[in-house]
C-alpha cells in the first residue's frame, strides 16, 4: 500500500521574482489554499499533493513567504521544520546574484540541509551567458536543481513540484529507498521481515491496513529509540507464542494506523 507523507516547503524570493505567477497558476495541482494576506502576517499557504514512481503521496504545505524587508526578522520562524525549498528569482534583475547569495545564506542558516530548487523567470530572449553563470552558482552552492521558466509555460511547474516531492519522499524514507535494504536480506532474515510486514499490516484497533512504507521505515530505522522499541516488540511477539490459548484471545499485539495513533496519543492536543 502506498505511503502518505506530509511535509512543509518554503517558497522564497524577492517581490518581483515570479512567485506570484507560479502559485497563481498551479490551482489544478492543489487541493486547498489559505488566502491569508501575506501583507499582514508575512506568509500565505498552499497545499499541493504529488506522488513518486512508487505511488507514495506527499502532501506539501507550501509556505509562500513575503520577501519584504519588514518580515526578515521573523524568517527563522517561517523556515522552521521545512523539508524543501523553492527559491525564485527574476533573471533580468540587476542585483541577481547578491540577492541569491542572501537567500541561500538565510535558508542554510535556518534549515537542516534541505533540498533547494532554484526557479528563475526570464523574458523570451537569449540568456545563454546568464544560464552558464547561474549553472555555476548552482554547482558552487549545493543547490539540488535549477529551472528557467517563461511566464507562459505552465507544464514545467508541475514537473518542478513533482521532482521536489520525489526528493523529499526519498529523504523521508519512502518506498523507493528501501529497495536496496530489502535486497540485502537473505534466508531467515528475509522470512522474518515478510512475517513482520504481514503481522502488522492490519491496525489492531480499526482493522484497516497500515501504510506499508511506515512499517518498512520502522523495521529499517537506525534511530536508537526505535531500535530498542523494535527489539522489545520482537521479544514480545516471541513470548506471546508461549501464552495459554485462553489468554491469547484477550491479547492484541499490533501497530496502530496513523488515525488510531493520533486518537490514542494526541487527542485534544
């Protein structure tokens, strides 16, 4: 079963960088839009759903951050928790690279090594020389990808969002990142892995299927706390086989689905 993930993405750039045009024309890819004025609080929000080749779905909450100078002091608050970034620019602006260096510096100082997609808008003239300079800038600043758009070309916008979603999903541990780990399992380890997925596929509370990608992420996790929890769970499974048949009907061992987990541990928060 494909996984469903939710992540925050920040969209930054100067006032005339093309952000408005980009987001004004992606309504067909989005499922909600918060019309909160960016002039009053410094940010407006759009939610976009994209999927990767393995049909994992990422719901991106895109924070379109106002580039006005009066909001710069609160940028760190807007950037907190972001898993990806769209950095917009106008290729014709005079102070192009100084502005880009400013944004790159503030993004990297307030995020945790997130993928940055550079998105530029150009007029319909030859920008070969500028393209080479921007490409050099991208290589020197560890930027994930670089796109140059014309205002009337809309198809690339969907490509940009899909590629960013795929990169974030990979970083989050989606289905595609487990292929190599699964191939390394041999013999009894592979059999146990299959039993684990089958055993916990169904939520013990609501009886609906868990996201298989979540189970795989838990199984292969290298986080210390999750390793301890996994080992305790495995030990409990082995002990449960020795329990009298009378008691087995009263004991449920399983992993709650997302909805049940939220109701159990975060209700009212």
